């Protein structure tokens, strides 16, 4: 069965600065997207869809898209502020897009097969793509998510936000609760709430890193939920419509099941500029160990 990989590449990295999607982190200038696409192709994905902004289209296609056109079907969708369901408009003064849920919504006319959604500036490892590819061979209302153990997703250089997942007895998703300001402190993993109180985690918690598997049926539900979101928040300047919110709502209302798959791989990401050498060293080690070739997309 054909499967599509959808990469969310429209955002800027506010804490890291600049277009992280184009940062060259591998031994030969590879981006994290290079590794994601390489792993996805090995797992059986047959099409790549980049969700980007119009203002980065030319540079993105030249620097990123051109790397893959010889190897796989490549398409582009564009997240824009005014891409809203009929009857809604952008409030005066809003400049911020409407979040990852709207980004996926932008691909509704392009994606016709089961598909995975990932962040373009994260490194997930090969195991997750293999599990998602298998998990996508499912019914129309059966989705999946590849989760990671919290201990494998932390930064040594500051706090991170993570969606902590609760599971049902059958391994399906019960809910996702966002925790901000999670960091290592004194040999512990702590999350600090807004009121200053703290929650301690073991590190074995399953977290969502925005690595989802969906069927095309998602798009109808996505529009319905996006409309409901806009009915409440369309006049606000910063509210965002997130993929975990969509999954959470579909689960709670019985519209879909989300099977939770877990990866033992370590997640890499550049949340802070100090994370960059850590990621570079990690990728170099994986290449040296033979997990990845020296040149990913040699023609």
C-alpha cells in the first residue's frame, strides 16, 4: 500500500533562531529531514509532502526538495494564515499561523493515501518509521502514534515541553497532557507548573514527539474540529490548533482509535543553539556505527 510522509516545515525556531529545517547537521551537510526521509523510504513510504510557507518556497525547493526528486515523488503544500474553512477570516492584527493542525489541513487536496506526519526539525530514528509503516495498514478510523520514552527526549541545555501520554489497557491512546518546562535537575526529571509547583517523572513515560500516523479520513474530522476551534478562537491573535488536540478530541468522542507504538531510539532535536554540537556528534556516531551511509542520497 502506498504511504505518504508529511513533513511540517513551515515554522521558524524561535528559541534556536533561523530556519532549523535547513541547518546542516550531518557529516556531509545533511539536514535532519535528510535522515527522516531516508528512514521513511527504507520503511516503504512512497511519497513526500513538504508543508512550507510561500516565502521560503524557492530556497526550500533548491536546498531541500532537489535532494529527493530523483528518489521519490515530491509535492508541496503551503500553510498560510488565511487558509481557513468557509465563513471564517483572519482577525485584524494576527500574524501567527494557526498551528500544526492547520498545517496538516493544508495538505487535504494532495494526500490521498495513509500518511505519517512528523516535524521537519526532529530526528526520530529508523525504528519509528518501520512501526508507523506497519501501523498504517489499518481501518479508516484507526490511527497511530509513535511515542518515545521521556528520558530519550530531553535537552541538556534547558527545559522542553512534552505531551505526556496515558494509555488504555489495550495500548491505545487515552489522552495527551502537555507539560512545559521539563528538565533534568539534581538527578531528577522535573516539570515546573505555572504556579511554581513541580511534578517529578521517572523518564519511562511515553511522550508524543509529533510522529503520527493517519488515514485520509482524518481530513474530514480535521475540518470539523478546525471549524469548532475557530468558532471559539477566531478573534484571538495567538491561539493555535494543534495535532495532539485533534487526536485527543477524536479519542474522547469515540470517532477514532490511536494505537500507541513506542520507539527505543533516542530523539534528537535542536531546541537551543547549544544542542547543535550534541546532534552533530550523535549523527556522526550513527554513521560511524554503520546505521547510516556516509552519503544518504548518492545519485
